[in-house]
C-alpha cells in the first residue's frame, strides 16, 4: 500500500463510503474509550501523573544531547552496538549491512512504528531478505499489503469476517471468524518463522539514559521471541524515545497501558540492556541499536512544536478524535494518523506534502484531554495551519476568497453593501443555501434577514430610550 498524504481527500471520500470500515472503527474506538475511562477512574492521581510525564518529557527534550550520549555510553558498557542514522535511507542501509555481514536471510519483526516510518519491510524484501511481522495486527495488515490503521491496533479497521476471509485466501486454511481460532492459526504459522529467523528487529517504547536499557511493552510475547530467539537483535529507536532514569519510567508505565489498551499494565514489560546469554550452544549474540533522527531535530528546533515529540504513541488521541472515528487511519495517508499524526505529517514530510493534515481536525480539544503527556495538540494544529497558509500551500479557491474578503474589508461602504447581499437573497430563497461539497451531508443555517448592523443599531436605540421607571422618577 503506497499512501500519500497529498491524496488524503480521495482517501477521506472512500472511507466515508466504506460502511464496514466505519462500523469497525467506531466499535473499536468506543470500546477503547470505555476501557480507558474505567482504568482512569481507578487512578485518583491521574492528572498528577500526566503533569509529571509532561515535565519529564520536556526535560528530556531540552537535555536531549546529554541524555543520548549517556544512553550510548551505558548501552555500550552493556555490550550493545550503537549506530546513529540521520535519515531513513541511512538507517535502512545500516540494517542491510548488519544483515549482509551476518548472512541473514530471514527476519522477524515485533511491532514498530519507527520501522514503518522508514519503510523497512519493503526495503529488506527488495534486497532478498524475507521479513515477517509477528504482532497479530501487523501480521494481518502485512498479508493485506497495507500499513497500520492505528498506532496500537494496526488491524482495527477490519472485521472478524474480513480477517477470516483473508486467512482463507492467503494461508489456505478453512474459513473461520472465531477470534481464538484465528489467533491459533497465526500462532501456528509464526512458530516456525520465529525458530528459523536469523535476525529480530524491534522498536522501543523508551530508552533509559541512566542504564542504557531499551523498554518494550507488549501483550503477545512476540517482541520477546523476536528479541530472544535470533542471534541478532536490531532495535530502531527515534531520538525522542530517551528518558532520564528508571524512576521516570515508572510514571510512564502507569500512564501508557490505560491510554493505549485500557489495561492496568501490559502483559510483558521487556528491558533490554545488552546481549542475552543462551544456555544452548549458539554463535555470539549481537544487539544493535539504530538511533534515528529522520527530521526530529528540525521539530526539536521549534520552541512550540517540539512538544509534539513528547508523544509516547499510545493512540489515545485517535480513539477520542471525532474525525478519526469516522474515517480510520488510512485516510491520513501516512504511518502516523489521527490528531498526533496531523501534527507530525507536515513536520516530517514538509508543508507541501502535509498541507491537508492540520485541517483534519474539529479542534474540539478531546485529543488534549486524552493525551497522557498533556500535548496541546489543538494549539499545534492551529500553528501548523498558519504555517501552511504562510508558505502558500492552500487551494486557489481559498486564496481567491480570502483576497476578496480582504479587499472588501478595507472599505466599510463596500463591505456593508456586500454583506447585505446574502440577506436579500435569503428573502427570495427561504431554504439554506446549497454549498458544493458541504451541504451534501449536512446543512447550514439561513442568513438573518436583518443582519448584524441593523440589529446592533436597534439595540443601541433601545438602550438610549428611557425606561418607564426612569420616566416616573
């Protein structure tokens, strides 16, 4: 699936017509919101934790150079090899070089949005290295040749019937839509893949500077198997994932699971501090950490927008967003979607490619209320909208409309006459005016026949009239 954010209008129209997709997304997000609310109610200090997490992330971003150096030093002491990648191409090449040096032919991957960001699967496959996703949701979307539709639930947009039909077609099994049977089928297929893999690739939820440890949260144990079974483990980690200490990690371990999956805690919390020791005889194990920039430094340089790097990829803002609830993740046209994706797309891909993304929001503020690290997403979307307009990446009709409004607003007499026209036309056409592309699915209010100026003048005249009580006095 080769999605482009410049085509998001087409994706939006297609999603709005796809009733099964809308039902699946609506059901999944409602369930997620209900489970999250239930867990949050049981944590009375939730807001204090959010503020703590915000402060920790803010400190980490303001001291990023020091913390990354500390992480590198500690990780190397633990036996890990550290690589620094400026962009996606460099990260891809580093991983390919590691694979070739070790005669890697097959790779298993745990869920990683950062590797999705650099299109790693397609790159490795083009170079003859079989790459298999092992998270159930990621495995499903890989069979469909799609990108994830959600930050934490990649196959959220699919129903059980669709997944059953997919397994029947791609895996040659008997059709079933029972979740446990579908899980068993996937587990059986992936077991041999795990055992035969030469290299495992993962992302990381956090990188602890104090200990040089990577922290990977999961529920399926696929990350643990991807890390442990192959002799080579490669972790691709964005520079923003670093946090100062293990004590800081405790704050995020209380915030992330309720926000992401509505759990008190994930089933597995993996801390990787270096090569694992095998009991059975095997070649020396290797742990490689690719620390990726890929545009993050540019975001960090903005005194306001750097806050978007605080994101811990929980997906809570997606579940709360009325836009995402209607169209799902693919409509955004990139691997990051929803409210946080709408802020990241123009920052990573540029204002021209990402010109539509900041406008995919109602600015209702639900994303800010849901965010466990208190990222002020509506504020950042407004700034990005301003930047898109300032750089000239807006439609011709919008530009013409604003120029006409600007011209009339300079001359009060012209402005008064122009603003009277809708009221005059409304007397002739008593229904709401049709607006192409807008009133097809919704209606707008009718124009007031008097207008603001007339009503304001009438209000002033009434204010000047003495009241009956004053006349009596």
